[in-house]
C-alpha cells in the first residue's frame, strides 16, 4: 500500500500485464515530459506547455488532497516499466462519484498495445469495488476519437455535450443479493 500524507493508502492495482501505482515525487520529471509532448498535450483542455516550477506547485497541492489520485501505469510483462498515467479526481466521497481522466500513454514503445484501455478498465473497476463509488464521469474533446473509443469500450456512455467536449458517465451496476 502506498500513501502520501493526507491521502488514503492505495494499491497497487494489478490486472493483465498492467499495474497502477500512486504517483510519487520521483515520477514528476517523467510525467512532465510526457504531458508536454505536443501529440499528448493537444488532447488536454489546458494544452499549454507546463514549466517544471508549475508542475512542482501542482504536486505540493496534490500530495495532500484526498480527492485526487494520479496513478502511474506500468507495463509488467514485456517492457516492465512506467508507460503512462491515469487518474480519479474531483472525488466527492459523500455522493460517491468521481471524475476520470489524465489518461495518457507517454512511452512510445507502449502505444497501440491496449494499455490505456486496460488501465481505464482497471481503475474504474477499482473505484467501484474498493472505494464504493456509484458514478464515474469524464469530459473528453469531441474530436479525440481514440479516447472516446476506449471510454465506450470501458462502459462509459455519452450523457451530453458542452461546446467541443463530450461528457460521458458510467454508473455502478448494483450487485444482486
């Protein structure tokens, strides 16, 4: 189990050649490099280049928040290294809902292997099963067709549109007695 001061202990989450573990300070140079790649940042709502100082300020706030969890995606079979990130954040513990996002595969060797889909499915299942969330939602740029395909494959459905964005939601299926 990994925990930062102010955050609940989590993880690692493992499934089918992928492990998700909480972001650590030592990951920041890697995640910043991934996030600043042109072909990745174009899909973020705030798509400007992020300076190292900005990333560190974000980290200082992030590490004490219990409503924001960024996970490093590690491929555990062939590459055996960190390849991307994914998150559950804006968690409303009382309403049992969270936002899904920050999904990216930053390692060139890992692109196209289905790891984003595996990470999405694993984190959503974890949120429902371990954190007892009832609903997970996301916003995605309407022209980000690869991400939309992943989200649909993971059970998200479009609920509405906001200008150039699509809002998608997945609700936990109640378990039978």
